[in-house]
C-alpha cells in the first residue's frame, strides 16, 4: 500500500470512529431535508365557495400548492382546487373522505353531488367531505384545451380501410393540436401525479390517512393511490372498477365484446316492442337493421338537426346509451330517428340524441386524452390498430372498429413514468355490476386479485355503470354505508341483487 492509500485509510477510519461516537452519544446526525415537506406543511386558507351548488351546501373552498413535476419539487408549483363540507358529528368524526367521479378529466369540487344521495346522513356527518378538481381539470392548474373539431377521440374507424386512413389522419391531427402547446405540462397530467396530489391534500389537512370513493376511472386512481401510499389509505370504495393492467388500451379493447353483448340484450328488448319502434320483430332483425344503417351512413352522413352521422359517429350512439338499461327506450327512439332521417322522413329526435349532437360541437374531452396519454403508452404503428380491428370484426360487427380504433396517444410523447403495477393488500370494497360494459366485470375480478385485501361486491343481472345509486340495490347501499360508518368489512365476497330491475 502506498502512502496515499495509507493516508486515505486513516482518514476513513477516523470518520467512521467519529460517526460511531456521535451516534453512541445520542447526538442526532443531520438528515437530508425532504423537498416535499413544505407542501404538507402549507397553510390552507379556506374561503366561501363561489359555485352556487357549493354555496347551497355551505362548502368552503381552498387551493393546495403541489409540484408540477414531483421529480423536481423545487420547480414550478400548480394549485389544486379543493372543497370541504365539514363533519357535523365531531364526537364521531372519522377523518376526510375524498371522491373522484371518473372520466378521466371530470371536475370534482362538488363531492356532495356524487355521494350525497347514497351515503346516509349518519355516515356523511362523520367525515369532512373533500372534493377536488384533478390537475389539468377545471380550476386546477391549467386546462389546456386543444381546439379540437370533435368533442372526443372515442370514435369508430368506420367500415373499411379508407375510413380507417381518414380516422388515422384525424387522430394525428388531434394529437398535433394538443402538442403544439406545452407538451411538458401535459406529460405531468398523469394519474400517479394526481395520486401524489391527493397525498399532499391529506398532509395539508393534517390527516394521517384518507378515505375515498372512486367511480370508473376513479377506481384506477384509487388503486394507484393505495399502491403508492398503502399506509395512508383508510376506508376505500371502488365502484365499477378498471383492471390496472388493462388501462388504457386494454380497457378500450374490452369494450368491444361487452358492448356487443349489451347490444344483443337491447335488441331483444326492442324486438319485443316492434309495434312501437318498428326496428325489427327479432333481435337478429334489429341487429341487421342497425348494421345496415351504419353501412348507409358510410355512403353519406345521415343528417339530424343539421348534424351528420357517418360510420365513424353512428356507432357511438349505441355505445353511449348501452351503458345503462334505463336508456333502452332512449336508444330505441334515437335509432328510429336515424332510420327515419336516412329514409328521408322527418325524425322525432329524443332529448338524449339531441344532447349527443350538442355535445359533439364542443371540445370538452381533450383533457381526458391528455391524461390517458400521460399514463400509458400506445402502439405507434397504425397497422397495429387496423389488424386488431380486422381480427375483431367477425365477433364484433358493430363495435370492433370503435374498441380498437387508433387514438391520439399513438402520436404522443412517451409517458414520464411507467404505469403503476398494483399489487397490495390494502382493504377496499370493489362494487361491480355483471352487466357493466363500460368497465366490464372481468376488470373488477382482476383488481380484486391485485388488491388481495379487497372484497368484491357483485351486483347481478344488471346492465349499468355505477352501482352505488339510490334505489338500485339495498344490499349495495347497506354494505357501503356500514363500511364507511363503522368499518364493517365483509368477511368474504358478496353477491347482491337489484332491488328494482332496470328497464
């Protein structure tokens, strides 16, 4: 060993000896400061809300500062808008209950609107009910609209290759119109960052843990939060669940077979009422009629109220309404109106179809795609989507081209982080209808396995998305309310039946 090495060894030995002596003497060794700590210590300045619905509920509002980019906590901050309805039963106060109503991209300040009619007064009174707009939505951060010529990228690729080429060009255009802005901002709109924002909210409110109700996409957000912050998750209810391994592309593909099954159920309902709707006397005849209507729309758009339904848009009408069996009549009336318009007759347009027409005139859902694309990558090769469509068409004649269509994410920068792998034992109630075709039942089963401490509460014989509803199932309502109120966690999975059959 040369002299330099001997000197270095002596210095190292001295440092170690000093550290050991210091620790033995009970002297604290300075630890690196947590750069996120300042967000948890921030003062929350509550003020009366200005939204009329929140004013009526006597809610307070505030803004919570969070990092734009959690990998750079000393970088720019953004503000997350939150609301609070304080617990009235302070003697039995449980803590805070956060909510998310799905989307992604849905505003969420009015949490009472989501759970106020399903959680009983003796439950609501034990929690501070916290609503929040996720980052990039409504009042939180910047809402960067993209100026899209369509309301949503959820469309059908059409009946043939020329239509798919047209759709690919459109989806590329949608991506370009978003990315011409601040693409670094949009890469931070991920669910992982929203889960981190939730934990900053928890810390700023001086709560050790948070309870949570999430619907649809909100179940994915809840599962991600439970994975990232398992020790800070309290009573969690996930309604109409997504399989995290299938989010987002796999979920979109799962729509195809599920919505085709729902269509057959609806077609049987319509056939039994052929005297009213004249769409076919058998389920097969109804299906053939709708397929022929889509073929007709591919030749030239079917005009209703000055709006054209082509083969890219017409399948979105049943896709939208089949989520809920209570919309059977509205969908039948809508298809009757489209058939009449195609035949040159003046249609009677039901309110639900009119709403779809009006909604398609507004760019309301670009933030939804911004969140998808920030979360998970999608194949960049258009041929991948075309091949998937063609492979699915034999069993999904109406919805294969919608469920496998190319999306703006094919043209997007890669996510800043990989998707979250969910594998934990956090207790949670997973509520799911067997007939849900928006988040199909197998996704809830998968999430139940990934969250091994969960209980799966199944609602049978019901085609509906969102099962925690007034009057739908007393079993679902009782199980959920007992859990939120008393922590009564079922000893095993449970099957519930609807209290009222939907039609």
